[in-house]
C-alpha cells in the first residue's frame, strides 16, 4: 500500500460552506434593512420637527408685530386673515378677544402650513399707561 493513499477520513479544508455564507448574508441583509427603516423614520420625524419650527416661528413673528401695534388698533372681533407674502403656503389668522376682569386683549395667532395641522399661540396684551 502506498503512503500517499490515506484510508482514514479526509481532513477538512479551511473555509466556509455555501450554506454558512448564505446564512451570514441573510443575517446581514436583515440588519441593513432595519437600519434603512430606522433612517427613513428619523428623516420623517426631522421633517415634521422642521415644519413645526416653521409654524411656530411664523406665529411668533406675527405676535411680535401685534405687540408693536397701538393697543387701540387691536379690535375685538372674529378671526382676521393675515396674508403673508414671505410664506405663501402658510395660512395665518389671529383673533382678538376681550379679557373679562382686566383691561387687556387675549390674542390667539393660528398658523397652518400646507398639509400640516394648525398651530396656535395665545398671549394677553395689556395696554401701557398713556397708550
């Protein structure tokens, strides 16, 4: 018998089998899909936050403008439309109401961006002495 013929079990070569490689690729694919889903969710949430900040900034700008107006110009009445040429996709309205018990006006500014729900900020304007 020749020495190069070994009758025992053959030694296993180093490396991975095709099944092991396929299982590893499947596990990696599920992980990448999870990260991609998480990334798109984060991008949507980021955009919603951006739109909320936009609406809040527009409302705050309108409040600052109304604070500079003479108190006598703040007429109690229905919602008043406020066209905003700087942001045509925003509907801005404000409502002025009398505050019972004090001399003041309750002003509610509402901002609705296209495709978003309405945001609202309320403040009380009290007349300055001599105004």
